[in-house]
């Protein structure tokens, strides 16, 4: 079975789970991107690419944030919320500036984000016309220099926002890491996948365990 694992902020926690499951040190050595262990092949990919590998069937299963799944509208089975890497996708802007007031003043808002689909959907539901500007980093800078009115970004503690004179205006989505499967793989390898799912559940602290989706 092929498993896509994310790099980035939740990588350490995820690798820790597999170390418990296999009872052995579990890490990708050097710059290696593939690790084979006990009949499994693990792929070390960017968080944003996990869902793509699984959706395309290159990987049978993977672990990825709900924010990514919602942004990409990935056609995968969402089997379980691991509760790791909790964060939120929020609308944020300069302290004291409100979205509705700014909209009334301008008639159309500029929104900087890398989560373009989630941003457009949110403002469409609010009935607020927006121009969405795609940025890949330092999103917080955009409203400070006049590039955008507000931003839509991933927030964990909110410290970066505070340090730059920004604040959350609304939460679009609460996110955490999900265990996902390719639909075809799930039907072909259901037993193996469900077994791995139970192993992941047992490896988590009791307070993080949840009901497994059937």
C-alpha cells in the first residue's frame, strides 16, 4: 500500500504516529522522498500535493489538512479526522477596519490569499463583490501596503496577525489533518486501509480519538 505523507507543519506529529505503529524510528533520511517499510511505500510530499497524489491513485491513502481538501475540492474519501495540526481559515485585516463598512465605502473589495476558492465562495455567500489576488507567501503584508483590503489565510495562534497590526474578522473554516483514501483503492484494499486506520487511532492520545467513519 502506498501512503502519501505531508511535509511542513504537521510532518513531525504524523511521523511520530507511524513510529509508534511500526515500533521503529520512522523518518525520511537525507533528501529521500520514498521510504519502504514492512510492505508499505511512503511518499514524502508537500501538504498541498498529498490530495493530488491520492486523488490520482498514485497513493492509496494520505494525510492532509481539511483546508486543502476544501480548497482543491478533492475527490477522495475522507475517512477520519485525526485532530492534528488544528488551525482555521480566517478573514483578517487591519485593526478597526470592518468588512461591511469597507464594502459600503468601495463597492468592491480586494482580497489577498492563496486559498482563492474558499475566499471567493465566502464572499459570494455574503453578497460582496471581490477581486481575489493569488499570493503564495507573506499574505499579511498585503493589507499593510495597500495591495488588498483584507486577506484570507490560515491562522494557528494569531500571533503573526497581532504583530503586524491585523486581526481576525471571521472564521471561514476550522481545519485539522484528515486521513483520506483513493475511492478505487478503498474498495480494492478496504481491509488494509481500515486496519491502518485503526492503528492510527490507537497511536493517538485518548483525548484525540474520534469515531471512525464507516
